[in-house]
C-alpha cells in the first residue's frame, strides 16, 4: 500500500509542518517507518523521531472524521503563556506560577528574537485542568505553591524533557534507539560513566534523536537549546543513568555493537536466545544491572525522609514544651507561692 512522505501527508491533513510533527508524536496520526537515507541493513537501529511515512488508509481514516479538519487541528493546538492564561481566565503571572511548580507540562518551546524561552502548552490539556482543578484558578494560591515559587523552583524544563522522552520511547521498539533517547538527556561526562565502551557511545550518538525544533543558527541559541535538552537536577540525572543502564542491558541482549569499520547499519540481530532458566527470569536479571545506582537513589530518598521526620519530630517537641511552659506560667503555682500559702495556713491554725 502506498505511503505518503511527511510533507505530502501534512498537506493532505491540512496541518502545518509543526502541527503534523506534533500529531505524530502524540499518536494522533499513525505512521510507518520511511525509507532510510543511505544503506541500512535489515533490522538496523533507527533514531527515534526520524522521518516516518503515512499510509493512504490512515489519511483516509482521518479525513473521514466528522470534525475534520478542525477537530484534528484543535487537538494539536498549542498556546503560549498569555493565551493560556486567557483560556483559564487567570492572569499571566498566576499561570506562570502554576507552570513553574509543575501543574502544566510544556509540549514544545521556541526562542524569541531576544533568545528568551517561550513555552507552549496543549490547549486541550488546559481545558481539562480548568474542569478538575478549579480551586487553583481562583482565590489566593496555596502557601506551598507560593513558597516554591519564591524559592526559585521551575519545573518547566524538566517536565518538558520527561514528556519528550516519553514520546520518543513510544515512537520506537528498537532497544538501541530507546537507549539513545535516554542517553540524549545526559551530558558527555555522565554518559561516559554509564557507557564504558566507546563503540557503544558512538552508536548511541549516531542514533541520537533529532533536535525538538531543528538546530538554531546562532551559537548562543544552540547553547540555550542544548542546555534545556540535558537533565540538570541530581535526582533527574541519577534516574536517567539508572534507566540507561537497564536499557543498555536489553539492547546488548538484542544486538551486538558493530565492530570498527562496519558502521551503524551493520548492527546485526543476535540469533534467538535459548530458553531462559526458570531460576533467572529476565526481570530478575535486569533488576541487578547497575544495582549501585539504584542503591544510591534509594539511600538518598531514605536519608531525605529521615531528615524530614526528624525535623517534624523536633518541631512537635518544641511546640509541646512551649505549650507546657505557657500553661505552667499561667496556672501552676511557683515554689515561693506554695511556701507563702503554707505559712498562712499555719498562722491561721495557731490563731484558731
């Protein structure tokens, strides 16, 4: 069955190029792998997010929808801060505070002429938020949100990275391409610590996903885009390191790394593996990969929880001691008062 190239498919669906790309990423338009540029061996890994074609049957299915083309276009409609705030009937400042604290996940971004990052959100998701979290759109924001904003928290880059990674992983079943998607979130130093083999690092680099919105022309803009694409929070970095170690274990079990001079296209699939021993299921084997990373993550979380419980216990003890001291000062007689009371009693007894 004939398949259409992305440009032709977007035109048939009456979508702009960026709208079509987003529709594919969100799974609204089903695609099939397109013809690769250059020679690729059968079964060779392909970078996630690369060119995909759309079969004619899929085009016909989408065009036959009663709300076409407006319905499809609405589902990929993105808005910036000002328009998003208007949709929710809040001020741009309030929307920004909610976005910075992770209540909205950007789906895209671009740099304006001043090289400022402009985050874009799905309009449909904002409508769902308005229906389910109305309390955050009126009145004063909760104290916890205000304190996080005052502390400088901004989860928009991290939420965008997590969302993009999820879309990339959903777009491919190839284990090396999935590992490359995770590896793209780590800087070269972090990547080298997880991937010891330079041939594997070269393969992951060859399979690196395409930039989210193309490469900016200026070096300053590329630096900003590259910085946003890399994990920067310690917990986020540790999580992706652990995920990459597990993904590499699965990729190595699926295909070997090409030897020098073979090229990426020569990554051949391994022969079918013999049945696994019932005493060592795949889940158990994967569980032990990079156990040290997992132990560090769990230990860090345990230490954090212990510190939090200790702080809360100290606060409660302090409050209790303060309250007891206050009650004692208000109602409990002091030693001097007790002595004076007893002396008055003895005098009264002698007089009687």
